[in-house]
């Protein structure tokens, strides 16, 4: 699932959004079940945004400590929207540990409205579609696929992740390859192709039999300057796309809620 941006833009009638991060899945389940909604999000962000504007980082760290005890989805949203670069990262104890983003006035009326609209959108879409949000390993999720399905996978980059819920090694990559290469349905795997220093050798070995499309992307997330650099991204798939289609960029941005998840997980550059 990650940020869910692919599913939220494609809007499939039936979908399983699966991820091993329980906080992410709890958050979307809370929206889908109506436990949190646009009104509650607005009230919460207005109230806590005002305290943040007065107390600054002390309050951010208070909410972070509370979230690590209670795991409340509204705290998760609040933290994600005012932490450093909007990233999501958990330490080895499973605690959210991203530092403050140093913008105490973060929760302006316009910004809160944007978030509320995104929450309402996910709620409406999940009500009108048959969507489930499930916390489980990809190997479990992919056990259920049949030839009628379509699978989109965006695993973390190999060897770059030490996050509690999000580490990915060569064994994971090989396991995913074993499952996808025998997939009865179409799949797309999102991965990286190369940057100025390295290339993803798995594209030449494991994934070489598949069709690969590339696109350059510039990563702005990174504590160190050298981590802010262009990257050639890749999509590997077991079919040849009929036509290449222009991305609806504005819409894709609009439908991102926990938007910097992917970028952080690829940059892995923050200091604990
Ligand atoms: C690069 S992010 C996904 C990016 C996503 N496409 C987006 O736009 O945000 C990778 C995701 O894989 C999840 N993940 C890591 N290991 C996993 C596993 N073994 N099974 C399922 N999900 C996993 C992480 O929690 C994370 O949300």
C-alpha cells in the first residue's frame, strides 16, 4: 500500500491495500469504518494545530510520545503532517521517531481543508468500492491472487531500509520475484533503475525477462545534500503496455494523504 496513492488514483472497484505497517493500515481502517471523518479531523487539527503554534516543538514531541503509547490514528495524521519532511519512520523499538519539521504554523485553515478533503475522499471511495486495508506480509497477500487480478507492488529499495516495519533485503526481493514470476495475473513492480553512482543490478538479473519502463524523478527528501538527487525509477511488468499515457499530475498530488512515505523510505537519510 505505502501511501495508497496508486490505488486512490486508479480507483479500482475491488481492491486489497496491504502493508506490514500497522499504523498505516489502522489509519485507513479508521477512515473506512467512520471512526475518524472529515469533521473529526478538522476539529482535531484546528485544536492541536493551535497548541502547536503556541508551544512549537515541545508540543510536537509530546504528541509523538503520546502516539507511541496509544497509537491513535489522529495523532499519527498530526505527526505525519508536521514532522520533518512529512516522512514516516519507526525505530528498532517500533516507536515513531521522525523529528519536528520546524513549522509551528503548519496547520493553516487552507492546509487543514486540504487534509479534510483527502480524508473525505478516501471515506467516500471506500464506501462506494469494495476496498480492504490489511496489515500483512506480501507473501500472505499474494497467496490470494488469481488470473482475474492485477497486482501493483512497490517494495522498499533493497538494502536501504532499517525501519522497524520496513526493512527489505535480498531474500525478500528473491521471494517476491519467485511469487511474481509465477503470477497468474498481470503485475507491475515499482523499483529503482539507477542513480549517478549505482544501478539496480536486480533489473539485469532477476527481473530481466520482464518489460521495463523508466522515468527520472528528483528526490527532495534528505537531511544531507547528497541524498537530494535525481534517480531513474523503473516499472517492471509481465506484459507490454498498449500505450503510454500522460500522468494526471494534479490529481495524483491531490490524492496523496500520507504523501512522503515513499520518498522517505527511499531516501533513508534522517538521523535518529
Ligand atoms: C516504498 S513504500 C511504498 C511506496 C508507495 N507506493 C507510495 O507511493 O507511498 C514500501 C512499503 O512497503 C511496506 N512493506 C515493507 N515490507 C513489506 C512486506 N514484507 N510486506 C508488505 N509490505 C511491506 C512498507 O511498510 C512501506 O509502506
